């Protein structure tokens, strides 16, 4: 079979999975619409203010829409968060202080958090990290390198464990991404050992992939990026934090300053776009999930290892395809770049990227730089030589790109 026939065969085998995705998208669309209705969003919320950003009706309404949709006491949604990593950092530094203990529940966290925590050896800026500020750090090793070891979690929760970090998505690893049932179980175990420990979920790539969000299963606070799921592919920058009101306010005071918190900050005329992107997000996430399932099925049918498998429940956007050598990673990324709407003429090459220890290869001609709700792929050039594909504003774009990737890998 040629590449197009391989893809069409795979598509015919997964149509039932698509029906499940559509049901989730419809549920979440109704939930978001209800949040808009409750907060009486009107044209007056789209106007912007300057300077200090005082009396910005739209900013307050935006926060409330996110809080209501995510079942949070409060939320802060801002273009001032420069990335998902920055958003997570504001939570960590806003809530942790000298003498506190942080525990990562699902093994090592995402690479970009290593410098924030203080894990990098010989870091010349170690004093800027959490550990440099006197926070201690532990992580619960994975079970069989793929799963959370629930039985060992109580051994790591101490009297001074102020926070546990629960990274929902797999990051640059082959561990399983966490389901809401997993998160609920983690929270119950942690709270049974220390009821005061804050359960913080890194929700990047996870929003709108299910009918509930982590706060609804017991998490205290969560955060994510607006150039991932909740931005709907049109938000140009920013992040959000949602959860218990006091915790959100403390994090906001890290982003701005004590005394200002959520009450200041000009929105630079972004409120309308963020609201519109959030409204579009459930259907955009559904397209990306369908593309990820198709990619999994296509590569399974052609002999590659995939994580998650095409028949597994989806809890985030990331689809991992495991290769045997770095050259195959490069071929995959070259083809995906060729089938991107922006900068299709460029050739991705492995290079050093700030925040990462190994060379990375990245592909994705996106309208917004670094947007991973748009179709993209990346991975560190190191064993297990995996490519992490995510996003896709259009399911049909993913389908066309996969045909080009298969053709490239055959060469």
C-alpha cells in the first residue's frame, strides 16, 4: 500500500474513537458557553485600558470565565506569563518558601523545570532556583519506568511537604500520562498523609481532553499555557492559574507584586482574543485528539511503538512515536515542517534550546511561535529516540502531514 492507502485504512479502524472525542467536545463546549452566559460577557469587556490597568472590566470577567469553566474558586489569566514554564514557576515560587519540601509525584518533571527546581549540576544561577532559596526537593521514582508508584507516595510525604507536583502529561518520557482517576488517587493518598499539602497539577496539554478538570477530583491548584489547549490556536501568548482563591492570589502576587496581585496589569488589547480562543478550544482540542489517534494507528500499523496506543483513553494531546535512531527523528521532523503552513521551506536540525540539557529537534510551522496546539513535533536527540507530536488545528492537516511523513521515512 502507498502512504495514502495506509492512512485511510488506519482511519477506518478508529472511527468509533472519534465519536467518543466528539461527545467530550460537545460537553465541554456547553460548559464554556455556560461560563460566558453566567458572566454576561459583552462588547464592553473587549475594550482595553492602559498604564496600571486599573478598573479593567474585561480582565476580571476573563478570570471569572476560566474559574467557572474549570470549577475553580478563582483564576488569573494573563498575557504576561511568557510561557507554560513561567506560569508553573509563578505557582512554585508563589507558594513555596525556605524550609518547605516539594515532591514530584510522577518521577522527574519536564526538562524545563530542572533549573527552576535546582536539579542542574554546575548551574551558575543556582541561587535563583527553589533549592537555592532553601526549598528541599524529592521525587517518587516511577514503577517499571512507565507508571506512578502509588504505594511509595506516602513514604515521601513529610510534615514539611508543602506541595506535591503532579505533572499530568508525560513530558519528554515514555511514562503514561495521568488520567483524572490517577490524579484523584494521588490527591487522596497525599491528603491522608498530610492534609495541608498543596496538590498542584501541571495541566499543560490536558485541558478539555475529558469532561472534568483536575480541580474537580481534588487538586488545589492547576496551571497551563494559552498557546496550548485553552487558547484555541489564536491566543498569541500567556498562561492561566486556577484553583483555591488564596493560593491563586499568592501566585498572582509572584507574577505582579504584593499589594497588586490580580488587581493590576494592562491586558494590551488581548482580552477579546483570549475569550474567543477559550470559546473555540473544545472543538480545536477535539481536532488535535483525532489527529493524535490517527497518528498512533498509522505508526502501529507500520511497525513502530507508540505511546499511548491508539485504543487507549486520551488524557492529553501528546502522541509519542519511538524510533531506533536519531536520523529517523530528523526525517519525521523534516517532513512535518515541509507540510506546515508557515516556513515550510525550512529544514529542522538538532540544536541547543534554552532550558534543555540535550540537543532538540523541533518542527512546526505555526502561526504563533512555539504554539503546541498547532501541529508540531519535537524531541531530544537521546535514547529512546522518541518524537513527541502534538496539536493540530485541523484534523485534515494532520492527515495530509502524516502522508508526507510516511513517504519521507521510506526513503
